[in-house]
C-alpha cells in the first residue's frame, strides 16, 4: 500500500467530480502523487469547461430542468394533469398531515411566521386540490406536481435544504389495482430519468397502509403510499388512491454518478454539475 491523495487533493477531486477509480488511486511516492494530481486536475477542469460550453452553445438548460421536462412530458402523455401550487403553506395544512410538534419532520420545517411555512412536501396541496377536483371531474383524478420543497437537513451528500420533488397521484384507483398502478408510476419515472435496475421495497403498516420505497445503490429515490389512509378523512377524501414522491436531484445523482446532490441542485457554486471555481 502506498500513499493515497491528501485530504485537500481528495476534496478538490470530488468537487471536480472525479471518477471513483481516480479517487481510489494509490502512489508509491508523494512526488509522483502530486504530479498526477496536477495532471488529473487539469483534465477535469478541461472536462468541466467543455461541459459548460456545451451548456452555453447547445443544451441551454441544466440537467435538472431537462429532467423536470422529461418527467412532466411522460406523465402528461399517460393522462396526468400537471398542477402548480404555492410553496408557502399554512400551519393548519401541515397539522392535517399530522406534522405537529412531536413529528420528526416538524423540526425540519422552515417557518416564515406563526402561521406559515415553506412546504416540506407536496402532499397537503395535492390533497386540497383532490377535494375540489373530486367534485368537478370524473374519477380517476390524475394530477402531479414538480416543485421545490424545503427541509432543514444537516446536509450530507444526499440531502438538500431545498430540493425538487415530483409527486404523482391518482385518486379513485380500484383497490386491487393500487400496487400495479404504483409500480407503473415508478416505471414511468425511472424510464424518463434513464435509471435501470432499481428495487421496490414494500412495507405494510396497520396505521399507514402499504408504503413502497424505490431504492438504488442503497439510496432512496422515492417513497409511495396508498389509500384508504388514516389521514384521508381530515381532507374529506374517501376513495382509494395511490401516490408517490421522487427527489429529482437524487434521480440525477444516480444517473450521472455524481458524488453528491449539491452539484446538480439549485446552486451558486455549481452550474449543471460543473464547479465554477475553475480557470
Ligand atoms: P430520507 O429518508 O432519505 O431523508 P425521506 O423518506 O424523508 O428521505 P420523503 O419524505 O419520502 O423523504 O420524500 C420523497 C423523496 O424526496 C425521497 O425519496 C427523496 O428522493 C427526496 N428527498 C427527501 N428529502 C430530501 C432532501 N432533503 N434532499 C433531496 N431529496 C430529498
Ligand atoms: Mg421516504
């Protein structure tokens, strides 16, 4: 075993999105390592510049927005209506999700004042729309939203304070078809995102009903649920339903093989995955 990269070198290589193979390199002498570092850094900076040029001249929008569009297009083709709802929600609607003082998510909520906060999830707004659309439209009601959600997180490579959630829902699914429908929703999202070989983990709970997590490489990409659910009556909903939420930055992280969600998220230090402190 020889020397590996210094902590500072390793940090820089990760910023520049070096491959795992590069990160795991070993060297017999530190002088060889340092020379290799210069060479690799130079190459990665050039790759970043090429990617930025491509963005400027051809793509014209970052992968996160591209993915948002691909997902939305797929779901609209499947008959789902895209909706857009407020990012500022009321304390009352959070409480209807039973997110009150003793809930784990409660401490993660960004409060604006005593009555309002930034939404940590899309579900309260979608429940609200369901109730009206249920009166106005024939079932099944198929709606989805893609939008920013906010949670106080102690960072880490998979968590952002503001991330992009996709929530697909269908109200009025027949009881027997719920699992199949959820599976279809997962397949549509994964196809649109270009992700293969994901795993579905189903758990049954008396209180929450069945939940389905979508996993890949031990990372949670999405979480689904179905009704009848104990929350439904608070929202005036009495029909069976299915719904699932995905984090778009996590989908991208898995597809692009980046080291963290920060590099492809809303950012001022990265643009479309490229660290901007390069020359
Ligand atoms: P985790 O256990 O990984 O913190 P969660 O179970 O709290 O996630 P959900 O409430 O199930 O998250 O949200 C649905 C999806 O939104 C998650 O599967 C994940 O892809 C994404 N997500 C949740 N929190 C974050 C975050 N802070 N940053 C980025 N993506 C997130
Ligand atoms: Mg989850």
